[in-house]
């Protein structure tokens, strides 16, 4: 299974689907599309639509 990384275009915080984000209550292997639409970047408050996929 392919996991993506997505970077906030405002502050460069990276969400890694494989690792999740325990601090924000997101379990490992949680796909980006499964994160609620009202979720915001934990560092700067940017919306999900302000994230771009990181080429690996």
C-alpha cells in the first residue's frame, strides 16, 4: 500500500499517512481523505486544502 506525505503550504508542517500524528489524535496509516474536512494544521491552523502532496 502506498502512503502519501502532505506538506502545509503555509508553514511546511508535514503529515505522513504512514506515521499519522499521535499528538493530534490521528492514528498511524490514516489516509489523508479519512481526516475530517474541518481538520486544520496543528502548527499554523491552515485548512486541508492548503496542503500539497510531497513527491517521494
